[in-house]
C-alpha cells in the first residue's frame, strides 16, 4: 500500500483561489506549489489520483494551465511578454513553431519541401556534379 495522500479539501479549496492571486502575473505550476506550500511533484501526483478530491484538483490544475496558455498568447501578441520565453512556455501547451523551406534553382521554383526531401535533393545534385 502506498503512502497516504496529503491532498485535503482545504488544499483543493486553496488551490481554487490561486488564480485570484495571479492578477497581473502569469499563473504557473511553480507558483501554485509555492502558494500551497508543497512540492511540485505533489501537484502531478494529485492530478493522477482517482478519488473525487483528486479529480477536483486535476480540474483546477487544468484550469490554471489553460489560463496560463491564454495569458501567454495574449501577452505574446501584444508584446507584454518576452517573445523567447513566451515561445518556450507555449511549447508546453502544444504550440510548436514550424518551418517550410522554399528552394529555388536557376529561377525555377521547386516549392515547399521537407528537410529530408531537401537533403535528398542536395545529395542527388552533389552526386551528379561529381560525375
């Protein structure tokens, strides 16, 4: 049998009030852990539990992370946040930067291709010039 959980109704209630303390600042997992005076690993464990109390906490945690994502997007769009940090943090919200490569050869556009396709094309051209 595992160690009993430290999650209580009082902690869930306190966690639900965390967003109200984040006026003007970005809500974070670290901030929640400090606010609740617990280890960050406890937050993750509490989100995994299958009791009603754990589900309530998990919902609160998800809401905090959704709020963080929304504030990052708005802060990034309007330049209130550092763009590098915003991009890094948004990657934790499943936002990723994608690049497309357009190759042009002798004025003939080849079009957008993947990096693997570009590498194959470069190798093929290099082997033709070696011959």
